[in-house]
C-alpha cells in the first residue's frame, strides 16, 4: 500500500472552555471567583490524538465535521499552526463544544454540548475512502457520526483503533466502535467488571488488543486472551490536569504499534505519554515528542 499518512484521525474536533474550580464536586453557590482565568481553546479528543501522534513523528491527517463559526476557526487555526492536515466537512449545527471543570488535583468534569449533531450528518463516504486509501491506520473517535464511516475504513484495509472513554460496557451506542476496531481503548471509570468487559469486547469483535486505562493504577492490557497489568509511570512534574491523558496514552500506544513494538511495550509508551499529559494545563496543547518519550521509556526500563 502506497501511503502518505500514518494515522488518519476521524472525528473528535471541537472547542473546550476550561474553568479551574476550587474543588470537585463543586458545592452549590451563587457564584465563585476562579483563577487562573477562564479560557476557551480548540482541542477535544480527536484533536488531542492528532496532536499527540503528530508530535511523535507520525504523519497525521484529521477528518471531521466543523461549523462555520468562531469555534471552527479555532480548530482550523490549531491544525494550521501545528502543521496537521485537516479535511473538514460542514457541520450545520456548529462546531462541537464542551465546558471542562478542573479541580486542584487535576481531576476533570466535562459538560459536553450534545446539541450540535443532526441525525442526517455524515462524513462523505467517498472522502473517507480516498483518505483511508492513503493511510496506514485510522483512529476513530466515538463522536457522531463516525460510526457510519467504519465500513469504508474496513473496506480500505486499514487497521482501526478507537477510544470508548467512560463506557459502562452496556451502552449500545459504543458497540459499533468496540466491535469493529482492531485496538480498543477505554477507561475503567464507569466499569463494574473491567476484565469481563474487556474479554467480551474481544470475543464479540475484531480487537486483537483491548486496553483499559485506570489512572494512577496504570492500565490493563488484553491480548490473545492474556490479561496483563501496565504499571503507572510517575509523572515528570506536578499533576495539574488529567484532560487529554487518555488521548495521549492512545497516541503513545499507536506509536509503538506502528513501529512494530510488542503490545506491553506499546502500553509503556502510552503510560509515559499519558503521565506527561497530566503535567500540562488544559489551556495548553503540549504533547510529548518522540525523543523525549523514548528517553523516558529507556530510563523506566533501566530502573525496572
């Protein structure tokens, strides 16, 4: 296959408004004075994965529906400034948005605006096929309407990954993504049976690897029926924000996968990238680079 893109990212483009709050959950009050100041910046899950894999030296292309509005301009500027190719499809409802409340310990509460998409919204199949034909791998965000693009990706023969985020293991919306991807990422946040959910995902779908991230507890990796634990990596600085840590983990893992590393080492790449992300305020986009990641991996392996 003659490719010009290592990772084609579908979906997940949008804008977040970041509010640092004194605690989470936030007790009711008529008003709060907050510092640092409230900021709105481009960057949702697909943007962060695209930024992450690009910073790691992988050729990256992002495809999504974006509105003709100021929020869309922020998304376009982010990709232009970082040199990431962006193919945009008009989103009549306006660019996707969220408000993220961030506590002093770095935990995040996201208020996602679910009103932007319409039932008839689609990524044009011809566009998906054309981009997939020039790509090695596709990472599919679970934002609407990316599930409808999965058949074109599968037909093109690219490998597929997805991040189910805080899936509870039962919500049917996530199943198309879970069952069509070769690599499935998810968080343990909403799971009552982590191992059971991982095994059902592998048994019912195509996934050769299922990765469940568990924050400070590390992550769990299921490959060929064998469940392994990926230890957490100590962040290189104070933890200020968990926003984007899962996206960074996915980016690190994909670097390992696409450079032929075994799954457990891919998981270590992800853990290092995710730990770095926790030290970066949500108002900045500063993913780890390849040289720094590989150096930290070498240090961790030497210490271990």
